[in-house]
C-alpha cells in the first residue's frame, strides 16, 4: 500500500463511523405513522392528478372545438 492511500482510508473509515453514530441518534417513526402518512400522500396525489386530468381534458376539448371551426 502506498502512503497516499492511508489518509484516504482513514478519512473514509472516520466518515462512515460518524455516519453510523448519527444514524443511531435518529428517532425513526413508528410503523403506524408511516402507513398513515403514506396513505395521506397517495390520496392527495390521486386527488391532484384527477384535478389536473380534468383540467387537461377541458382545455383539450375547448381547443379542439375552437380549432376545428
């Protein structure tokens, strides 16, 4: 091994050690909270996509009627 490789290995080892220490401090959400929030995101996404889809349809039909004449 080169002498140049050792500082990188020491830095990498130190970095991943710090990452592990920080992840140990994280307060992870409970399963029920994750399920509830995921369901909320899916429902809001479905509502927004339906709204945008309806607007797209209305604008497309309006333009079609205006340009066909």
